[in-house]
């Protein structure tokens, strides 16, 4: 059998360095942000919601958890850090936003922490995995949660993945007795207490998931602690009624794990392999993001993001697939195959499949290593495309569309610049706020903003709203109130009018 090895770094593109691409970025007066300016194309009715991405590979200040609306406006930028799995989930019956943040290694996985924020963006839970793991560089980490999964379950626990460097005899696949490999693991963590309530290790079940079955074949340039062999590459975990479904990318398979840890069955993406008979529409490879719907004792619906490609060969268009899994007869047939024929994509790594609702049957695909998010309607027609970087230069591990309402705990930001002898230009924004629709602008002669006078009502326009006011004294102070109709939601600090010779200073915001 020919030995083929695909560099994990190239396969996953998870540690993209900043590149000098030609993609446009936003510049703002009220915030020191530099997010990519997204391009939005709509070709049909869409479901409501905002676009959630965590771009990497562009300018440093553009690397953060980002929310955009369908009009290509920035809504929220989070802390300047590498972020993944940024989305809205339910916790204790309330909407929260969650994201992983940390260090992405050049081996295709990461070490980090999962942050859970309420609808004011206050961090209400911080989830860590503090195990006795071995890292490729031998340096201990504060938390070993991998970037691939951070799924809140109905029992208010968090499913996460972890990669532990493990010494193993790999002579059975052509390696050496003292080689190193990555042990694929997953954990269920109680969010309120941060206690591990369940853990599973692939190497504890090597008889059911043999190393010889990995598509990531061993090669002479792997096997050291610094560059361990990645046989498994678990990238999603789904809670089922009596166990778990895990996506094992390097086996082109999903495995059902019983609650006692034993392997129940394998659903393979190749015809004639695994424990199920699959039809031609159900073929998949190098997949991500397996999700389970409508589970019964007889079967369920399984969705996944079918990469179908790797850096060495472009095999087929990347697709989103929905499958009917018959547990009684052990067969699988395709229900939906999503592909924009006018924009065929070959995504070599990462990606996500999100069913927006049972009612609309709309689906959002995040294309991972290709900087696009697409929405498809019930007839499998593309109705929305959002692009946030150049192809193969910018990636977002997953991309989502989520309904979200938030009123930040920090105040709106305000910058006032003198535009002429008796005129000023006012810039206003409120990072992350979704509910306000206008700003009321006030002028005062006093630094505490007292005895102020209403000067203008400014309609919200995108992330940053602006207006020009005339008839003002050469000096003075201003303040802006973000409102929904006439109801105040947030008030900026009092800001002094500055001359063009002075550098603009935004009103203080809170780093989160």
C-alpha cells in the first residue's frame, strides 16, 4: 500500500501567519478595531440572524470573534485574540455566546479556554481542562481544551476535545517502538463546577479503532514528541440518548460511543466500509461537524460538512450533507447535498453545517479554510454568501448564523472633532449592541455634562454613526445617548470637543 502523509499544518491551516493580502479592512474613529470588510451577496429570502466568524490569517487586529449583519455592517468585535467556535447556544434556558480562545499550534489543534458570555457580554463562566497532558514542546498549559469542539448539552454540560501527546509502539504501521502520536480524547465538563463528568480516550479502544484504518498514514518525518502522528483527529462530539457521536476526520468516519465507553458502531464515508451500507450520495471524506437530529430507537438524521479534499488533491466539491441513518437495517441514504454550483468550493480543512430551523429548513455552511459562509434555502438553493477574506489566505474554523439580542454593560463610544469655526463632526458607536436604533446628541459648556442641550437625533447607520453639527461655541462638551425610539439604553461618557490638530481620543470602552 502506498504511504501517503499530509502535513497536519497544511491540512488544517490552523496557524495562518498574517499575510499581506488585498482584502479591504474597516477603519473606525470610535474603536481601535481593524476587522475585515465583508462582502455580502443575497439571491433570495433568508432566515433572520447575524453572521458569527473568527477570522485568522488577515491583519492582527482583524483576528477576533466577530459579528456582522446581512448588510455587511460590523456589529461586534471581541478581544483581539485567536477565537474559534464563536456562536450562540442555550445554557440554563438562556441565550449565551460561547467561543474558544487560546493558542493554535502548527500541528492542527490547540490549547485554550471556553468563554461563556451573557447578553451584556459579561463572562459568566470560564471553562478549563486542567489534565496532566503532554504538549509537543513539553511546556505545561493552564487549560488543555482543544479548539475543535465546545458544545453545550441539554444537561448544561460542555463537550470538548483534547489532544495528548502519547508515546506508542507504531511498528504495526511502519513506525518505531518509541514513536509519539496524538491520543484523541473528548470530555464532558459540568459548566457550573468545571468538573469532568465523562472522559473518553481513543487509545483505550484501539481494537475497535485500529491504527491501520487511519487515512493519515504514518511517515518518516513524524513520530517525535515535537511532531507526533495524528491518527484520529476528533473534531466534533454530539450527545445522544445513550452515548455520544464523534467525528473522526482521519478515519472518514463517525463512531457511536456507548455511555460505558465502548464503541457501538462505525459509519464510514466510503461505500463498502464501516457498519452501514451507504448510497452514492452519502459518500464523504475528511469531514467536520457531525450533528444528530430526530433521534429514535430506529434511527436519526445526521448532518456533516464534507470537505472531500486535502492539499494534495482536489477530489470533489466541498458539500454539506444530511443523511438518514437507519439503525435497524444498517443503511444510510442522502436527504440533502448542498453545493453552490455557481461558486464551487474546495475546502481542504475546517468547516461547519448548521440547520437554522426545522420550520424553514435553511442551512448555513461555514467553509473553514475558504473565507466564506453560505446560506441555503429548503430547495438547496444558495440565498446568501458572506466573504471575509481572500481564498486560501483567511480562514474561520467554523461559521454560523445566529439570532442574538444584546445590550452591552459598557457604554457607547463617542468622538467629537471640530470641523470648522462653529461646527463639529460627531462619531458614535456601541460595540455589540443590537437593540438601539438612534443616538440623541447633547451639548454642554461644562465638563460634567450638566445643563446640556439636545442638539440632534442621529439614526443608527451600521457600526458607526456620524453627524455634523453647526452653531456651536469654540469649546464645549458633548454626550450621546443610544436609544430604542425614545427609550434610553446607554449613555456615553462626556467628551470634550477637540480641534483637528489634536489626536482623536475615543471615549473609554471596556476590554472584554
